[in-house]
C-alpha cells in the first residue's frame, strides 16, 4: 500500500468513526434535549396554569390581584406555548443540516477524501439555521418564568 492509499484508508476510518459518533451524539442530544424540554414545558404550563386557576377560588385575594396575577399567569402560559412552538421549529430546521453533515461523512467514507472547508461550511449552516429559533425559544422560556414571578408578586402586594 503506497502513501496515498494509506492516507485514504486513514481518512475513511476517521470518517467512519466520526459518522458513527455523530449519529450516536445526535440521538443522545435529541433524547436528552427532548426529555429536558418536556419537563420544562410541563413545569411552566403547570405553575402558570395552576396558579391562574388557583387564584379564582382564593378568598384573600383582591379583585385587582386576581386581574393582575391572572393576567400575568395567562401570559406565562402563552409564552410556554410559544416556547413549545419555537422548539419544535428548531428541531424541524435542524433536520436538513444534520442530513447534510451525515452525507458529508458518508461521502468521505466512500471517497477517502475529506474537504475541511465543506465540513466547516456544513457546521456553520447548522448554527445559522438554529440561531433564530434558539433565541426565540430562550426568550419565551424566560418570559414565561418571569410572568409567573410577576403574577406571584402582584398577588403578594394585593392581598386583602
């Protein structure tokens, strides 16, 4: 085996390992992210929705507190649902770039060549695809939590 053949064999082996590792990592990240997301969404919906319902039956809460707190909790529910929407969109936006990256590694396995510029371009595309919905998801999650806190404060300052 000459130098070029050895280099191609090494590239193929590295590409096989990278392909296998990237598939395993993608599956693990999606699983962990999905579990964390479900927990976070359920928590935000539960605290905001539960609080909105609870204040309707509370006797020591003034009408003003019910309106302010109930409004804040309802907005918190809205932002939790937006969080779910933007997270879903993030996942949808990542399907094609992840396919491109997998295709890159499959091509490297087949050819024995690796184009580092194409790899960097594929990774950059993934980051660009994710950025808008990632920012929106982060904002909505924090907004939901902050509206819960605002509702609690509004009720605390307006008890009978």
